[in-house]
C-alpha cells in the first residue's frame, strides 16, 4: 500500500501488470521475489541486510497496493513472486487462498492486537492514519480534525486516494467514519460526512496513495489524508509540511507480510518473515526510520510523535471492519458516484 516512490528495482518490472515474461513458476532456489508497497527507505533498510545475513538474493518490485495484489491474483496459477509485503488483514482477509499458512516463531514477541491470529498475515509495522499539511499553503486555516476538512476554503485543495484500491485510503476512510459517526462507522451521520467531504474534494480523487502525499509536499494541495511514514520523511528532508494526528482519533493498522501460495522457496520466504519480525530489525528500524515497529518493548526515535500524544478510537473493532469491508467500499462507491453527478 505505500512506497514513497513507485520504484522498480528490477529490470524486468517496468511493466508491472504485464507479467514477468517467464513461464517458469516462482523465483528459484536461493532467491526471493518480493512484491512490496513499503517505502523505499524501509525496503533498503531491511532487504540488503537480509541478503547479507542469509545469502538469499532478493528481487524487489514496488508499486501500489492494488497493483501488487492484482498481480498476485493474476499469477495464482503460475506464481512469479514469493512474498507480498503489503496491506493488512482488513484488505486481505478474503484472499487467504493466495497465501501460504505460516506463523513465525517471532510472532509470540509481537504486541497484543498485532499477532498473526489468522495463520496467514504477519503484522510487522504500523502506519497510523494522519493528515499531511502544506504549512506554506495552509496559512491561518485550522486543520486539526476531520470537521476542519469541510472548510469551504479547502474546496478542491484536499488530496485523497481511492479506498477501493489503496489500503491507506481505505484506512483513512474508516478513520473519518469512526470520527463522524461518533464511534459507529455505519451511522447515517458518518456517511453524511463522507458525502460532504467528497463534495469538498471537488472530484479530485487521486489514482494512487503516493500521489496524495506528493501532491501536498509539491504544493498542489493544502492537505492530504495519508499515513505517517512519508510525512515524517518529507519533514526530515526540509519540506514545508507537517504531520497532524486528527483530534478525534486515528486508525493504527498492522501492515503485514505474507508468503505467496505456490512459492518454490518456502524456506527462504519463512526466513524473510522471521527476519522482518526479529528484535534486530524491529529495533533498528524503530530508531532509524519513520515507521512504528510492532514488536513488544521496541522504542521509536524521538523525532516521532510520542504514542501517548496520539488519540485512538476506543470503539475501533478490526473484526467488525473486516466483516463489513465490502459494504463500506460499496457504499463509498455509491456516494462517490452520486457526488460526481
């Protein structure tokens, strides 16, 4: 769901949906093909060190969540990848037929609420839902919560992705539903808010999650609904942006890693999951990068917002969202279509 850039790190991946052009299944012994939506920084912090420690060569293909999930689906009879490092259980819960069952021995050390309870999806890092605000453009406009996004001064100046194909945009949609519905994401007032919000977008729904934060950082939009990781990265790079955790609350998803069914390097794929969940990787990325590790007791760097300053939705129920994902996306599409007519 989330590279800072749509980076293709292998020569054969220029046309992601075109297939690999090789009729053989999988990536071969001693080699892994990883489809990832993680940031370039996270990929580079984890994968080269994994190669060095294990001797397993990795080919990495980065793109948006919808793209890589669609690719795994299209290759189900002839898998070309081994690992899908993307999305979370709410987006993948009905796609278990695409993945191998595996629970890492490192799973017992993960935080409560972020363990592999399905047998398929291993939560590794969390990217809380946030706003990215262009401080040069915002001026005196108050942007602290979801209600502020209905300000007429922001009409056509808000960046938002496609919840149907982007896991980050779906999580942002869920966050606004909980906020506007006073804890009930299916309440009428929650969906009335969505209708007003889409009207204030003025028909500008972004095609990818990456376009949201880039559009704000580049000065095309005042505010965007995104996830924390890229915003902190822009701030560290000196961009005129700020991260805002909405006062109503945020969704704190466990972005997961999973083994693609039919891999011919099952052992290597299992080693990769073990490595991502290991204390070494979780601790190092927590202190050096802009993601939030999910291993118990691991700290994050002091440039990250302290956990006790982030409001969570007390009523948030991941199982409920999983059960109602199809209804939420269908209702969103209906509201979107009506808003564009």
